[in-house]
C-alpha cells in the first residue's frame, strides 16, 4: 500500500497576485510574494490547472527559469 503525504499550504490573498500575461483559460499562474519565514526564494509561483471533465483544480508550486515553469511541489 502506498502512503500519501498531503501538504496543505495556506497563503493569504494579500501575498498572491495573478499573472495574466502568462496565464490562459485553464492554466493560471500566480506570483507568491515573500510570506513569513516559510515561503521565499525559488518557491515563488503557483500554477492552478483546471480540469473541466472532473470539475476540479490541481496545483503546482515552483518558479520560472528562462520562461519555463519548474515544479517543486505538486498537489492534485
């Protein structure tokens, strides 16, 4: 049996801004500003992917490097 670790990350909306220039219909990127002592450095972007068939979102946390999104954490 596979064990699953669930990372719940709560970020206040004042620390998050939507990046309209990089987003499209079902892929939305959000910039995460420095927040406390837990989120800083390379973990500064969140990608929200909407799946119409199942009507749910998945999230990936990471950073952009040369216009390529590199994932550090993934939550489905």
